[in-house]
């Protein structure tokens, strides 16, 4: 949803109204189409400046990440990948870890990590997975909206997820928490980001009450797993629920524009 600028006071109210009516998905699509057109010239210029880089179709980038900018895709992805790599180095005790990215999208992080680790990426979007297979190294697979993943138990030393719990229902949080435990080796590390205290500043008064009481806050009205389906995670919920079955290794830590936690499988 657009407005006359970042200080447009009615933007959040209009988004909430469209969400309640079940129209947010349509509004977001129309807005996205306009953004793709607006960025066409800038993207073409950036592609010419970086001929060594491969970029997905701009419409797919917009749908996945909320902006069709190739520059943002490359530079934001590099920063996020650096932060995740640093977290892996802090917590993994394996020299050459088997690394799984749960929710790899269009490989915005993967392109910077596939040559560094024994990397596997999974995503529910078949088109995104196919683009990664065609254009990146590493291994990629499609996963279903519900567990299990297509891997044997205790397959990975590290699993990481950037902005995946942020788009799931509470039931899905619990199911996927348990699935990460299943695919991690003993002593393996789960690194993930959530919408924590810094991101919760945009909550409404009623949502803030639930958040401050330690309850997860979910904004639905669109398909679960989509970019506009949102969840917010107070620290007690993360520690007591999402990290149940893990030894807390880190968090809350600002990272990837969100709040990062790490847990070690007991």
C-alpha cells in the first residue's frame, strides 16, 4: 500500500483495513506491479553495471521481498549473508558444516554462501527453487507448507532461517520448531530471525498488550507464508516456546533487519 511518503499517517490504518476485508493480497499485487515498472530503468542500469550477476525476474523479486530493486537484492543479500555467516562461525563447532537454509527464496543469501559451505536450500515456492537450481551452485529442494522436510533425521550441522517464522501461524511455529530439531545433528545449531522488540514498535495498542504479556501476535487476512502474513515474537515466547528443546546460544541480537536467536540441539 502506497502513500505520499513514509510519514503518511493513514498507511497502517489502510493496510489493516484491507487485511480485515481480505483484500490485502490484491492490493499488494497491484502495488507490486507498479513498483516493477518504476524500477525497470534502474534495474536495467544496475544489470549493465554488474554483468557478472544474475538476477531473477523483477516481478518475482518484488513478490518475494517487497521491492523489485536489483541493487537491494544484491547488497541487502550480501549484508544478511555476512551476518548469518558470522553467526554460523560463532556457534558451529564443525570445520565444514552441512548447512540448510529453511526458506531460501530466490537465493538472495544463498548466492553469497553456496561456495562457503556444503549448502542446501529449501522453499515452498517451486518457481523460486527452480530459479536457484538453474542459476546457483549448492543443492535446492521444494518443501511443503507443513513438515516433514525431504531429508533424513540428523542431516545438518546448521539450519538457518531469515524471516520465516515472521510469516507463519502459531501452530506452524510449533510444527517447524520440532522439524528443525529432527533434521539437526546432536549439538547442531538453529539460527533464525523474528520480529522482536524493535520491530514490534508498529503494533496497535491491542496487539501491544498481547505482545507485552509474552504472547505471539499474528496478523492474518492473507495466505499463510506470504510476505504480508506477519507474526511478532516477544522474547519470553521465543525462549520458552520456539527454543524448547534447545540450549539458548544467542539472542536477542539485531541482525538482518530483525532479531536473531540461536539454539543448540541438546
